[in-house]
C-alpha cells in the first residue's frame, strides 16, 4: 500500500538513538587527557635519547611518577584508539557480520596490546627486567 506521508513526516518523531553523546564526550575527554601525557612522553623520550638500555630502566625504576604516567598514557591511548576505530567501523561498515567481527577484532587487539604494554612497563618498573 502506498504511503501518503512525506519523508519528513516519516522521520519526524523518531529522534536520535540517545546513546551517541556519551561516546562523543568520552572521546573528547580522553583526547584532552592525552595532550599533557603526550607532551610528557615526548619530553621523556628526548631526555632518554642519549642513554642506553640501563639508563632507560633506571629512569623507569627509580621514580614512581614515570611508570604511573607511562601506564596512564598507554591505557588512555588504547582506550581512545578503541573508541575512534569503533566509530569508524560503525559508520562505514554496513554488513552486520563485517561490523560485528571488526568490532570484536578491534576490542581484542586493543585489550591485548594494552595489557601487554602495561605488563611490560610494570615488569620493568618493579625490577624484573634486569
């Protein structure tokens, strides 16, 4: 049966899904949190450029601030990456199987890489690397 309603009339009242704003705000907060952390990481990398492996281990071991900031950088960075790739997949992949499988791969890669990175930092910081 033919519908006599206009496209605007069919779309009116549907509204938004009511869940996108939280993701958008979380992405912006993580981006703002990454700014000082990345500045600190660049400064630290430049300071460590002239040292060897043992100098880098000492830098990470003897100050509690350095491993904490490094772990924060990694966790927030991987979370931000996961959120960004999730938005790209949701916007541009239109098949259900492709979307679900790419979202799962994104989640598993971000969690696995983040966990390995945090474990590595904590192992060195707690003295297990020498």
